[in-house]
């Protein structure tokens, strides 16, 4: 299974506009036209010892398309981004924006090894 940052790099490699949480629509930097991607994450770190911690990241990669779904683009995401990661896929219409959102929810568990600062 891939690390969270690897999944985001793969998504960036698709060549679509991508942002963390949302695109900021400003005068100097307008939000892009669909299709585009937005990624979200929620992180929890645990572990009883100071040397190895467990990082659990619940992530979502959301594809926004104009007016209808895009099966070819969805297939690219599934084959190029999530080929080694389990995901749940949901799709919904955003009527007031005239867009379709296809969301891929996934969880990544990573071991984080900390260096011993006391050289013990």
C-alpha cells in the first residue's frame, strides 16, 4: 500500500488542477474550470512507545466534472492513483454548480520511526 504523500503525487501526475481542501477563487488566481481535483485529509497518530508511532490518514480525493460524470477520467484515477490502495467511491450531483463530484475515500496506515535523540 502506498503512503499518503505518494497517492497525492500520483494524483498531481494526472495533469489536472489540484488543491488541498479547496481552490481559493481570487482576482489574481481564479478557480479552475472542471475537471479538477481536491484532496482532503484527517490524521491520527498513536503508539505506546517513543520509537515507533502509527499514523492513520483518512483521505479523500474528489474529482469535479462539468455537468456529467467522466468514466474515462475515473478509470485513469483508479488505475494510476489507486492501483495499490483500497478505496470507496461515491458520486453525486452538485445542482447549483452544474457539476458532478466523484469522491474516492481511502485510509492509509503508516509506521513512523523516530530517531533516538539520546543515542541509547
